[in-house]
């Protein structure tokens, strides 16, 4: 019996991970309340865990969950209508004025039965990533509603207490309700701002997986996979948006290096030292195709598209020595115009150093040493140490690598930096 229960639990978990976002999106359209939609979807999940071990897993488990959740949502709508009708009657009796009737339940039922999953998902994406929420709230809510991750999984991925994540999610739902955020895709005049918020959330999730900011692991592949999955969904929902395809292209190409970025013992392997035969060619092809789709929109490449073009330069080089660093430096020049930031400037310095020598890169980096935003950014002394080492200034390089090791919160990266310091 225990084996049967375990098997059913695994099936339910898999179905939930794949289908929960669609179910919640449908319910949120019906109820206009994301928090209540998630609660009813969770109720359907609990019912499946109780019944399926006895009745067997349905032939269409996702449809079963959706139907149960919709029925519960319809019960909520009926209760709402009854409540509103009673209020209207009381108002009529007290004030002698006939109020407008409550929303027609038949219309709600018809709306619930529409099979418009794509639009529903798109609406849910924009709600979960709404600018009214703080960034950490958007990230947590997106992973919960669209990724199907549990609070525990999100907490583990970001190395924060589970209670902290739970609070962020609760606050996010409450904020959406209090702000009366409509369950709809943004209108044309606000699309750019809202889409930027969505892409930022997906990008943040991906980056935390690709280069973990803290902890014992260099990468957290589950977060990369989740961000890439969300990006692919968004690309199908918004096929004419160049930046969506640009971000997907960037994530596909970056993900192609995953197997080559980590050694047998979990140690980091830097880009120029990676075995490129281990790069995933399927992901590279997908990334290049997404980049082509971004270019074909005719809207020009945005910051994600330009970053994808930089990643494509690396992907096309069979050997590190074949990399077109001058083109990469030119692309970073373009990126610094599109999305100026100290981090972009630091990356531009690396490209300049590779294209024109370490002295060219060092000149740019020295100009960043007093930038407040980089004061505790470990990659600044790490990059400077690399340039100094290449210029033969080994004593200075050692000090920079040691400083970088003190600043990083990632154990694998600290070990790498200390080894580089010791080698000077």
C-alpha cells in the first residue's frame, strides 16, 4: 500500500508541476483573485492525493484536477452571487432603491468553460510579475504560481528561511488584492513597462541558478530550467516581442554550457577553460533560432537580445582562441548604450582586454574602483586581479584575488579565487 501511495504521490507531483499554472490561471480569470485561485487549486491537489490511491490515477489527470478546481470555483461564485443578491434585497428594503443585480452566474459559468489557456497564462504572468510588488515578492510568487514550486523548494533555491519566502508570497497576494490589480494582460500603452518587469523576474531567476550568489554549489540547475521553461512559455504567448525571444536565446545558449561549467568535484570551470565538446549543441541551435526570431520581428535587439548575440559569438567559436572578441567588445559598446550599468561596464572591460590586451581592460576597471554599486561586488577585484596577473604584476594580483574571495558568498567560487591568489 505504501508503494502504491508513493507512486501516486510522484504522479500527482509531476502533474502539478506541469499543470498547476494553467489551473490557477483559469481559476484566477473566474474569481479575479490570485490567492483564492491558488487555494482552490491546492484543494483539488489534496483531493487527488486522497482519492487516487483508492480509485486509481485518471486517464487524464490534468483534466481531472482542472474540473474539480473549476467546480469549486463555481461554488464560490454562487456563494458570492447569493451574498450580493441578499445585500441588494436589504438595500432595497432599507433605502427603497433597487440596486443592480449581481453578475450573472450563467455568464461566469460560460467564461469558466472557455478553453483559453494561452491568454489565461499570459494574464497570470503579468499579474505575478506586477510592478506593484517588490522584486523579491515577484520572484517568489512567480516560482510559486507559474513554476509550481513549493515554499520549501523556493527557500532552498535562494538559501533563505522558508518562513521568509512564505511571508513574501502572502504579502504579494495581499498587495495584489489591496491594489485591485486586474486579471488581464496590460493595454498597449503600458505593455513595454509591464513586459520589462516580467522579463526581469525570469532573468533574475535564471541568473541565480546560473551563478549562485551564495552556498556550496556553483550552479542551481533547477532554477535555470524553471526560468527557461517560463521563458519558452512566454515566447509562445508573445510571439511578436523581440526581447522575449532575446531572453530565451540568451538562456538557451548559456544553458548549453552547463555540463562544461562544473568539474567532477563540483568546482567551477571558467569559460575559456571549458571543454567545448561538452556544450549542448541542441540548446545552442535553439538559442540561435530564438535570436533569429528576435531579429526577424524587425524591432531591433534590446538588451537581452544583445546579450544573446554576445553569447552566440562564444557558441559559434569551436575553440576559445577562435572567439571574435572585437565583435563582442562592439556588442558590449551597444549594450552599454541600451542598458548602462557598472556591471555591463565591467563586462565590457573583459571584452576589451581580450580584444586589445589587458592594459585596455585595466584602464576601464580602474575607473570603476570607486563606483558605490560595485563596492562589495566580488567580480570587480577578481577581474582586476586577472588583468594584473596577465601584466606580470603578481603581488597586486594576489591581493585582488584574496579580496574577491572575502567578498563572495559562494563557497565554490571562494575556493577558486583563493587558488588563483596562491598561484601568483
